[in-house]
């Protein structure tokens, strides 16, 4: 069975602080995909990144960076110099690497960035 | 281009009533997914369509839930004899449906409240 754990329920930071959101996953598959989505107050899930289990290179996109460590089954997400607009619920998700498959989501981490 | 749209955005009904929730995927996307998100939780998979057929309905909680996609585009999620426990946000997602692992793009959801 697949499972995603986001142990941090809520994180509060002050603008310009760096913040890391943790994601730990469980799967018996040797190949799989990991995702991060952002859910702002409007409710729509916004795709941020997709990572193949073959590729353990870290990725940076502007203020966002992702650290994938297969050895610890973690796929953590860091926001550098956080902004108020980053306030949202962030979800980590996992899916199999075959065909069209459902996403298995964690319970999400609510990030509150105050000015 | 237009994203995934869902109607209505909010639906209030009484216990025991029948409801229909509509999803209009991104134009040209043949894969369509329904998820349910309870308060404070991550989305949970309900059903997946490839074209007109339900390829995986393993997430439907019971036989009160049914979904159709008669022409391979718009999909309707139908809930009979609604119960208070059905209250949640129902999310729809679509992907191109071409091949391999695809990113799912989500709509804004329908917030269902059963009184």
C-alpha cells in the first residue's frame, strides 16, 4: 500500500523567513512519482512539481526548492524568503509509475506567512 | 486556456436528497479523475475515467455514489440518498490521457453540505 505522511499540521513564519515542509512516503513500488500541490484559500489545487523516483537530483525553481532523498523516503519542500502570498495548504502526493493512476495525498501542511 | 471547471461551486442539500456535481475538464483531456476532500484532510480518490469508461472506480465509498461521462468530456458525479457524512469538497482533475505519467490538473471543487 502507498502512504504519504506530512507530520507538520501547521507552520507559522514571518515574511522573509525560510521554511521547509516535510514529506515522508511509503511504497513497495521500485519506481513511482512524487508531487507537490499548493491549495490557496480559493480551494483549487495548484501543481508545483513532479519528481520521478529515478531522478534524485534536487530541483530549484525561483524561491522554491525540493530535496528528494530515496534513502529516507522523503521529498521535502523549501520556500526561501517566504512571502504572504505563500500562505496556503501544501500537499505532497505519490502515485505509481504505471498507466493512469490515482494520486495518494498526505494530509497537508498549512503554512501561514505573516507580514 | 481554460482550466477544469466545476459546478456548482457550493451545494447545500438535505439528508436523503439526490445531488449531481458537474466537471468540465480541460479541452482535449481524455483522462478525468474525481477526488473527495474532507475538512483537514488531503484529497481521496473516488473514480477515474479514460474516455467514456470508468477505468477505476475503486474509491467510490458505496453504491450511493455513481459517476458518468457519456461523451468522454463532461462528467457528472451523482450521489443518492445523501448523508451528513457526504459533506466534503468534491474535486475533479483531468490530464491529457496520452501515455505515461501525466500531471493531473484540478478544478476549484464543489463544496457539498448535507444538512
